[in-house]
C-alpha cells in the first residue's frame, strides 16, 4: 500500500469491526497508520489473558538535594538526609556527603546504591594514593580521579550526580560539578539533585548578583551556612524528596566541621492556627 511519501493514494483497510472502508491518506498519515497496524498486530500476537510486564530498569532516583559554595579560604557543602522511592520514605538519616581527605569532600545525589558504591571506591583509591605517595591527594588530583572513575563506567554509568569541593593547593575554596559520565567544570558554587532547579536560581541571585543592585559575597563560613540553610528550607517547601535534616560540612584551613539542622520535620505534629488561638 505504501508507494511514496508525497502522493496521496487510495487504500483499503479493515477496521476492528470487520467492515471495509476507503481512506484518502497522505505520506505522513500512511506512516502513522502503519505504526498503528504494527502495534495492533503486536498486541494480538500476545497470549490472551496475560498482561505485558514492564521492562527491567536497573536505575532509580532516590531524590535529595546537595549544594556546595566555595569562598576565599573555606568551602561549605550541604545535603539533606532524606532517601525516598516515589512516595515511600526509605530513610530519614542518610548522608549524601563523604569526606575524602582533610581538605576535600564529595556530595552526591541520585541512586543511593550507586552513590554508596562510588564513594566507597573513591575512599579506597585515596587510601592507595596515600600508601604509595605518603601524602593526601590534592583537590585537583581528586577532581580528575572522580572524572576518570565516572568515565571508566560510561557504558553502564553510576547513577550519581556529584559535587567535589574543598581547598586547593593555595588554600582557596573550589567546587567541581560533574555529570554521570565524568564531564566536569570548576565552579564557585553548584547544586544537583531533585531540588536543584529550585536552588540554582537563588544561588545565582545571591552570589552572582543577578537582578540585584548590590552584589553580596560569602565572606565567611557563617554567612555561607546561613544562606545554605535558608535555601535548603525553601527547597524543602516545594520538593517532596528533600527534607528531614540538612547536613552541613564546613572545610577550612583549621580543619572540617559537621553540623546538622532540621528541615521540614513532617514526622513531628505541627501547631495549627486553631492551637495558637486556644
């Protein structure tokens, strides 16, 4: 029936009820009609009374949001502790941040199983580096190590989206952002995860001065942590996969510090307006 895509031909098709009808079809309509016939024959070839099962998918997104901000002599990473699958909460105390060295850490979002495996592999490679060279790898070396590890699994990649942050050899904070197969870029700040689309515009506004008369800089870790806490709280209001607690890791010249703050603690009873009036 299909001669070419430009001519309009007269074809006869048999409908589901068995009647014969004459249809005027263009080339595009003939292609659509052929696809419909293919799918109908495919469904008719299936055994009756059996439903088709979905195809196997080895990946899943367990949600969550991670953020990193670099300053002149410090770096702050933040990540929520919620791990979910759809509308099911799997854990409220799952860390998304792993400290690799005294001056560098990685924060990841995506599939929890792949994140745990990837972080464990990086810790092993860091230990091998220390055993061989008798010193910790620099931030630049870690950035390239993460890229090579991700790229080596490009045919079956880790479903993790990573931020590596810390202090470089000059003591200046830096953030490296990655995709799933190892492409990376050096940044001043970065965010990834289910709430990244809500977080990045606020970071652009607060740190780059977009649509602001006066640009604001994070001159101290205290200001950066306060900004991160406000951003994560606002993200948790709209993203159901971000919540419970936020883990804040601050890396400076004097060492690192971990702090936990509550985020949209919906497991606790809320005080309503009626309760306050009573």
